[in-house]
């Protein structure tokens, strides 16, 4: 009888452990697609006047005065300029409560780092 209680206890322990692992955490900020909403709006370059990026919800953007498209792909920001048919790839960080956008151009050697302020 004691053996059956121990086996049933272990069974319920495994079931409980499995069900606890199934918790869906909707507040997980590690998903790159969650970051896409943070980009929307106008970002002014930190040191260069008249240099800005405007990200729209529909995937269009104004990149330093050029018409472009943007998306988050594999955890990186990709900007496709239509005039020059150029693809720029950036690592990015949001700093200071999402008011500063740090862009690291991974296509250059060494990578160039620029900061933009949310307008």
C-alpha cells in the first residue's frame, strides 16, 4: 500500500512539473518581433543635425532622406533602400527606457555605431 502511494505521488509530481513548464509567458521581451513596435516613429541622430530615420508601421521608412523599407529579420534590423537598391544590416539596442536607439552597422569593418534619439 505504501509503495502504491509513493508511485502515485511521483506520478503527480511529474504531471505537475510538466504542466508548470507549459506556462505561456506573453511578457517575454526576448522575441525580436516584439521590438518592431519600439522602432515606430522619428529618430534623430545624436550628433548630426538633419540626419534622421522615420519608421512607419507598414514597413516603409525614410532613412537619411532616402525612401526605404525595413524589417526585423533573424534578430537584426534590415533596411532596404529603394534608390540605391542597398541592404543595410544593423544590430540594435534600445537604451534609456527606449528613448535611445543604438544601431551597429554590421556591414562595415569595424562596425559603425550610431545613436538616435526618439522624437
